[in-house]
């Protein structure tokens, strides 16, 4: 496992799915007859949220800046602004979690 800023992090795919999915109550209000007739309800997602999280994850996973772990938090000053915003946004939304 790789250590980043003194911690181990991972992407919580279950939380990502929960964040982009519409709640069941919304589905029942908009399509009550279809969900009653089908065996499995269709999963519906917010395309805006999905594309935003997809872009943020892409920024985090493709960061090219070298980080000197011996500098600790001071080494994070060399990270790019897009990476910092993407990482913090995913952390706040609980898609990136500490291991």
C-alpha cells in the first residue's frame, strides 16, 4: 500500500455509487407504475454528479508531481491546485477515505 501525506487512502466505490444514485423515493414519485411492474428497479444516476466525480477522480489518479514523503505536509505545497481541489472535494464527500 502506498502512503500519501502520512496516511493510506482508498476510493470508496460504494459511497460513490450512493452519491450519484437517486433515492428510491424519487423513483417511486416519478415512475410508480414502471417500478411496480418490473422485477428489478432500474438504477438511475445524476449525470452531473457522476461526471463531476469522474473528473475529480481522474485528476487525483493522474497527478504527475513528485511528492517528497520525508517533508511530510510541507511537501504537499508542490502539488497542483487541481489536485488539491479534487482530493479535498472527494475527501469531504467521503469518496476518498483513510484506511
